[in-house]
C-alpha cells in the first residue's frame, strides 16, 4: 500500500480536444460472457483497471467507493489486465479470478483477453496501482485517475461525467 500512496495523483479532467476514445478490446466477464468495447457504449461509465495483482486491494477500494458515489445511470466495470502467459487458457484465468471476486460482481468484472486496451490507454503492466477512466456514452475518455482513491478524485470523476456524487 505504501507504493500506491507514494504514487497517488489527483484525477485529471481532460480538455475536449485531448479526449481519447476507448480503444477496441476483447474481454470475458467472470460470469463467462464475452465482452468488447461495444458493451461499454451507450451510457456513462467508469472503468477501474487492475494492471497486476499488486494493485488488486487498491482497485477494490476504488470499486467500493465508486459503488457508493456513482449515480445509477453510470456503469461501473472492473477490468483485470493481468499479464497472463500466452499458453494459459482464458477459462483457467477466469476460474482463478473467480476465486478472488464475489459471485455477485462477476458480470461487472472483466478479464481483458485481447486488444491491449490497457497499453493503448497508457497503463503500464508493471504499475502497482489502479488506473481509473471515466468515459461518456460515446466512449470518449473524459477523466482519468490513478493511485489511492480519495474523495477529491471521486468528485472530479463524477463531475467530468456531468453526474453528481451521492455523498
């Protein structure tokens, strides 16, 4: 946890001209359902990316805080961008992740399988901290944050989505 605290930064609202689009990706929900970037489109959303196991506890803290703060019209997805060896089948990786994630969250927790989405968003695979992206209904990234969750970061993310926090 000390590493995450040392690397903590504020959420970064993005200027309209600098907004990136959500890259194409393939994932598998822990419930077994295949997912792509198309499943994110259509409503505002927050994506909490776990780049490796070191970041898992801090990512859980983000998820817990965001579940309480986000209005119901904003989707919340946890994306596991774990560096899985090529020869390990997706099904095995999903089963291992299911051991750590409660079943009610399996539909909202996705294992990134193909597309390198995290790399395209600038998330280093060796990062020991969570990366959080707020995207609008069209898939434009409107805010990002990383590190330890704070009320300030939650507020900036919800404001970037034109949503009011519930605290």
